[in-house]
């Protein structure tokens, strides 16, 4: 696992990215996290790890604008589940759920990358062929039910081989 990127928080509330040697905003930190960079935020005076509080600040800012992820009811449940008896079970459940979701996202991204790169072109072609056959069959059934001749249908009298016609008794 890679070392986390160190961000220092100064008493003036400014954040300093030690890797890029520049001041950053909370939005910059959010973009780092979204981009998959592991971060660690340290108080510049005490060296205390304050990463959780910065991440909570990011979530709080996201929740105040636009369409929030957490409803009032969900936040109320979070607070109620902070009871010590439920805390560990709830925390474990949330952690496992987020891990599972992240794994599914990674799997989907990998599969899409494989499709685009041509590794799974056959699979896509096969799915397309099956879908086309399904729609053709469905269309054929619709035409039959409506009383119309179905192109390619062997039972269609217009498609019978002329050799199969009954012979004239003469």
C-alpha cells in the first residue's frame, strides 16, 4: 500500500500539501480523495492526525449544497446508533457495505475497460447477437399474432418450395 499524501493544517486554517509544496483548499483535498489518493491530514503544531475531521468537513460541505446523500432520517439513525451497544455492529456493517460497493465499482470499471480495449469484444458481440435474435423472435411472434406473414418463417405458405406443391392429378 502506498504512503498517504501528507496535508498539514496550520492555525490559520490553511491546508498545505507537502508533496506539491503548495497551499490547497478543502476542494483540492476532496479531489485528491475522489481521485483515489490516500491522504493524512496532520495538525502542523501538534502533529495530531486530524484526517477524520477534515473528511467529515468535506462530507458536511457536500451535504449542505445540492442533493444530499444522507436524508434527515438517515442522519437521525446515525446519531441513534452511536449508542455503545450498537456502535460496533453498525460501524462494521457500514464498513463492509462501503467495501463491497467499492469492489463492485472497481469490477464494473475493469469490465468496461476490457470491453473498450477489445479484450471482451466476443462477449459483447455474443450478447448483441442474442439480443438481436430475441428481438427478431419477439417481432415474429407479434406478426404471427397479428395475422401477418413472418419473413423467414418455414410455415409461411409464401415461403414453401415450389417442388413441395401438390401435383395436378392429370
